[in-house]
């Protein structure tokens, strides 16, 4: 497969036939300037995985040779995962064994390049590549997608081939000692590995999913609960939920959801949960209610040293705005407001319950289930899996770029008490992001604040005092900008529920 031409086949049967009959090539031979659908072939010559370059930024070469072959063992990099065994094993991010582990990984990378193969069908970018992949997977024989969603155990080490690879690489005695230690660690790890049990995910089929997270504190990476709602073809909904141990002592959001360090004791960490979710959600449509859940998953992945999978995210807030524009300025489109308006029955700030609510909102708006009799038909009906995708870093920008919603002059009281008065333009913020005077009356929705640090903050607005309730970042903002009494703070809207705060010197 050194030479290739762009295929214009759009028939899943033809694509599958090409994958099954094309002569496999080395991973490094995958096209560097084309996307498409591909298959991974194991060291025995068997096609075991079918995937696609669903992301527009990935080529076949990048996905096959640079991701699957050399990527993280714990994520959707199937060559790396399936051959993380014996003398090629490493425990990622284990500082104590990093030196030995790096040697083992280099051996594994070379082994895969030498003994494993791939097949591919380059396709034009304008094709619905993820959709074609799903169609191919539907008709592919099970033995040829045995790696998909981790249906197959990691291989036992092919000792003869590994021995040959060691000889070919000319490993030193010191390096051989290192991979021998890794082999012993592999067997010890496998014997004692009985990490926190994750609940089994319900079997499909599912039409689409919704996802919700809760966090321990204002750090979006501090996920302490993840809930998934799967919508079946008959529009019934089945939920899955797990607690997650964020390994933090900061639990400032416990009063919101009731989860604390004792709740998550013994729960899996995020790096143990994400691979399971990716097995189920890879290539599927996933709704969130606002951009927070996606950004939290991305932040938690980064904190764990993992690559966030390229899932197909959609936003049920966007759906609700199209369906019920009359709620703008009249309760808003947050879950709490929609709960009352649509007559939904769920426990807010429980991840599984909120995910189910998000799925129900989509179904009601799409006319897929009966809406409450008191409601007029949705203003706009749409296909629940045919909305535009959104960028990974959060909500899409506003059509005309950042919009100034207000400016406020800092007082000595602001500087002493770490707050910014919003009273002159409080009405410019969404009503469902404005809460009461204390934490027991938190608003149903948070806003995200970009203030110049590496990570933004989330907060609601104290409607009584008319400033951002979370003030820890305000102190840092004042210190970083050397703010003085009389300076002007400008607030721009970047996207729905997302704002930028900046300082201007007075005069």
C-alpha cells in the first residue's frame, strides 16, 4: 500500500471489502496527506480494528503511525494498548519506573513498526467519514473489530518476535536488564490489579448519549462524578454513573451536589474511567448542557496526562434556545428553568440525573417524545444527531466577536474585599446565572470567566450583592494587574455564559 489514490467510494460494503482484501502496509507508509477509514492488523496478520480519521486535523499517517503505534497505552491507541505486555510493558506516569518504562516503550514502538501492519481507504475530506465508519462497523465481522471497544484482552508477549527485535535493535545489557524488570512488574501488576470496580455500561444499541459531570471545586479538572444517559431507538433512556476520586483536598462545591472526599473514597480516578467511556462513546453523538462538561473532561484529561478523545459533542442548551426562544430573559435555558418549563422530573446536580434531563430536552425539542400538553410546539424541529459540532475549548464565539457588556470603576472597597460591582449592567447576564444572597441559593447555571490566568474560573452571580460569588480569582486578578482605585474593569461576552474580564487604567 505504498501507492494510493483517493477513493470516492461511499458504499460501506465497498469500503469494508477494500479493507479486507487490500495488501497490508507498514504503519509508516500510511498516507501523510489524506484522511479516511483504516484497519489495524496484528502481528499474526489478522485485521483486528477498524477506525477513521474523524478529526479534520488528523491524517491516516498521524492516526496510525503516530497515535496507535506510539500513543498512550491507556487510551484509544490500540497498537500501544494491545502490545503493552511483558518486556514491552510500562505503567505510564510512574516516576519510579520511568527510566525502565521508556526503554520498554521504545522496544514496543519498534516491535509494532516491524511486525504489525495497517490497511486504509483514503477518502475526500467532504465525505461524512465518521458516518461511513459507523456504517462499516455495523457490517464488519466481529473477528475483524475485536479490538474495538476493548473486546479483546491484551496479547501475551510474542517472545520469539520480541527476542528477534531485541537482537535487531542491539540492546545493551543494561537495557535488557531494564526490560526484564518491566516484565516482572507486568506480571506483578496483572496479579494485583483489582482497582475500583466500575459499573458495567448498558449494552446498546443507542441513538445518542448525554453526559454530565460534577466537580469538587472550581477547577474544572476536579471531576468527582460522571453520568451518562443513553437514548435507545425507542427513545427510552438508560443511565450510567460513577463517582471519580479527583485526589484533591479542596471540596468547595460539596454544598452544591453533596459529594465529598468520603463519598469518593475507593472510587476510580479519572484515568481509569476515561478509557471505558471512550470504548462506548467513540464516534457517537454526545450532548452536554452548556460547554462546561466538555471543558471539564478536557481539563481532567490534560491533568491526567491523557489525550481527550475526539468525541462528537453537541449542546442541549443550543437545542433549547432554538426550540423555546421565549425563555430568553424569562428564566433562561438552564436545567433548573427547563425543569419547571418542561415539567421534567430529575434531581439537579446529580450527574446521571442531569444527563438524563439533557437527553429528555433534546427528545422533547425534536418532537421524538410527547411534550407536555401545555406547551406549544417547539419553534424549530431538528434531527437530534445533525447539529453543527462545536470547538473543543468551549462554546462557539459570538457571531460578531467579543461584545462589551459593561464597565465598572474600582473602589477601595472593591480592592479590599476582592469583588467587582456588576450592578450597572447586571441585566446583561443570563437570569439563570444570577442567584441569591448566600450559597444555599446558588444560581442553576455557572458562568465561565477568562481573566488572564492559564485556566478560567466558574462562578454564579450574587444577585443581592451584585458581584461574582466566587471571589478567590478576583484577588489574584487585582494582584496580577496591579489594580488601583479608579481603574476600570471591562467585561466582554465571548460566548453564551462565557466572559472575559480585563483592566484599563483610568486616564
